[in-house]
């Protein structure tokens, strides 16, 4: 998201889940906020889509907005539904798979 797009959202009331739309067979993302201290990104995953195992150097918080997802952290599976949250600790391998169409907000804390 550009600085201009972020500025449009400033001081506005909006539905975070409405910022991204589902696309058949795809993962869609939109960065809502980008600061030196971290980012906020919203994702929409079609059923069966996911992110392969990877690590990140920062803690990350996932808030499920719609649907269901399985998130594995260091190999341990966690099934989440709309309204659930989980913290993925820095430097631990994690992956996710959308069990149904799913939207989530990812908050990455860099400091």
C-alpha cells in the first residue's frame, strides 16, 4: 500500500476484512500500515491456499477475520476460526493452510 493509500485510511472507520477480496485459487494481500516498528497486512486466501514453511526475524500476531485456517508453528498444528488469534514467535518456523476461504490480519512487530 502506498503512503497515499494509507493516508486515505487515516482517521476513517473501515472494515478490515473488506480491504481484500477473495480470488479463485489465489492469495491476496494489502498492507494497511507500514512503519519502522512494524506492519499490518490483511490477507484473503482461497480454500486450500497457504504459505509454505518459513521463518521471520520478528514476532507476528495473526487475527483470523473470516473462515478457518491451520497454522503450524515449529511443526505443531493450530486450527483457528474467525475471531481467534495466535502469536508466532520470532525465528520459529511456521506455515499456514486455509481450510476454508479465509481472511486474516497479520501484525508484524519489528522492535
